[in-house]
C-alpha cells in the first residue's frame, strides 16, 4: 500500500489551556489553630516578629533596609514555640532552601526555590525520619522520576500505566479519537502536552478530561492519510500526596478512504 504525506490541513482539536504547572500545595498551614495574624509586630534591627491575637509567636522574618523579607523567615506552630517552617528569601522572593517540620521537630519536607519558584530536588520524610519521597522541580514543574518509599524503606514500584484506545470515526465524522486513561482509573489524574515558552521554560497545555478520561480528536479529510506520533503526559496523584508523571508516545497511521 502506498502512503502519502498528510496535508497540513489535518488538525487536532482538543480544548486545552496553557499554564505553568503549579507546585503541589503543602498540606500543613502555619496557623493550625485558626487564629488570625495580629497587627502587632515587634521590630528589632533587621528582624520583624509577628504575633497572633492570643500572643503566641507567629513568625520571625529577616528583612533588608526596604523591609522586604531577605534571609530566613521562621514560621511557628500555634503554640508559638515549635518551628513550622524555615523559608529563605532574597529581596522579598523565595530563593534558596526551604524546610517544613513536623511538630515534633523532625523534618517533613526539604526543597529549594529559585526566583520564587520551586526548583531542584525535593525530599519528604516520615515522622520517624525515614525518607518518604524524592522528586525534582524545574521552575515550578514536577518532572518525571518520582521515587517513593514505604515506612520500612522499600521502594514503591506499583504505579498505574497509561492506556490509549483508538476510536475510528473516519467514516461518520472524518476523525480519529484517542481515548486516554490510566490502568486503574486513578481519580484526579490530569493529562497535558508540553509547549515551549522560551529558552528556559516549557508550559503545560492541559487537556480536557471527563471522569478522569481524556479524548484527543484528529481530523482526516477523505482520501488523506494521517501519520504522526503523539506525545503527552499523565499527572497521577499518589497515596502519599505526590505526583507520578508518566510520559507516553502513541503512533497514528490511518487512511480515510
């Protein structure tokens, strides 16, 4: 059978929106007691202390001459004594190491920021101090390569796969549909494609999905051939609160007779 190059008119219609993926929000808050931050502040040299309405210490921030956070900001739990987190700032922007703690003083998460975005290796720990997870951010985007461990120290390897099913609607609607899902129908899974924004960053164009299933449509005009490789990613939430990123390629080779 002889194949011909696909005309440029072949298009893919898949509603999407472009955004820089946001980093996963940390599950703890600095004010677990629900107390509002008081306007009362205590300024000493290059530090600003803030207190809650009940008088407990909320935070101590190192500032520059313009009073922007510069250096380490220490946040406290509701008792005003146990350290909740230590975040490094550079002229008001997060830049450098950031550490969150359990109330018992054990490190929960150690990550880094660059230009106010998460960047570099992130490690999370159990209360026992054993490693829970390790993964990498690149300018606020979680990259593939997540490693998670049980409390016994065993590497977790049981993750769902991506499944792709072709739905032939060429005769009726002149299109081929790719139905994308995970092998276990993981809830809140999101699918995206990468779009180059500039030399340094790529954006994520998230694809519309319903009931955790995504469909991509490819139009093929009568008498034409569609030969292409589609690349996409699945962002799968894990039971430990992280994101398992899976990259998938799918080859399309169809003719609309």
